[in-house]
C-alpha cells in the first residue's frame, strides 16, 4: 500500500508539468510591401491559467520587445514600444500582432512569447522558430532629365515661332504705313485763295487775287 502511494507521488510532478505546457506556432516568412504586417501566433495550452501575457520580440536573441497584450477573464490591455507601431489582439487560441508604418531597417526575425501569469506556477512557451518579417520599400521614381536632342528640338521650334512672329509684325506695320500714305495723297485739295470782281480790282484786294469773271453768271438774253 505504501509503495503504491509513493509511486503515485513520483508521477504527480510529471503530470503537473505536462498539464501546464504551452506550444506556439508561427509562419516562417512574412513579406511586407505596404508597410503593414499581421503576424499570427497560434498557441495551445492545456492548463487552467486565468491571466495571460503575450509579447512580440525582435531579433535572434529576442532582446527588443516590440509590443504585448495581456488578458484575464474580464480585461484586455495592450502596449507598444515607442520605436514601433504595434498592437496585440487576443482571439481564443491565437494572438494577432498588427504592425504598421514599418521601415526596411525593421526587417528581422520576430518571436511570440506566451506566459501564464496567474495562478501559479508561472509558465511560458519554449522559443519557437520565429517569423522573418521582410519589409520592402517602394523605390522612389526619379524623373530622368531631358535628353540633349529633345532640348535642342524645343529650342529650334521656339526660334522658328519667334522668327515668324517678328516677320508677321513687320509686314503688318509696312502695310499700315503704305495705306496711311495712300490715303493722304488721295485726299481732296480745296483752293481757298480769295477772288475779286474785275471792276473792284483796286478796292483792297491783293494783287495776286485773280479776277472773277461774272459774265459767266449772267443769264442769257435774246
């Protein structure tokens, strides 16, 4: 009887250790093209924990904690490292880490860590294989400078347009001046020199005034 009890006690720690084991699975590679990544950490836990904490770590040595999320039966809280834009979300048997505004220098391997905070004993998962997040940057399109041939073609076209504009202006001015001179020569000239009758030749009329012939104005008599 005593031997049986001792055998049962020897197996209790092994059963207890197996009960509180946490396993984590991650996708091995995640390529980011729009600066936004969604990393899913699937986990299994066969214990009776009531308070948990899940965190995302960067680097082969997991030195930098990117962000974490903790939850219990009534409350969920999340926080992020100031150098990252990250939010953790707990959903049943998985934890989702959303990252945005990522840069190329944040390309690295990331690990998920799941911890049972309460009740004791404290348990956490063994280190998984991690997920390599490869952040690609959209290349900046640089406008190529205009070729020399295009530049000289533009210069030539501008010169031709300027020449024809000057030529048309000169022709118009020449035509306008000639039209003005022609109108001046074709204008009527009225002789305003005074005339005097022949019988009043010496009554104050100047000597250059021609004598007006009034006989032309006499009516004809039979």
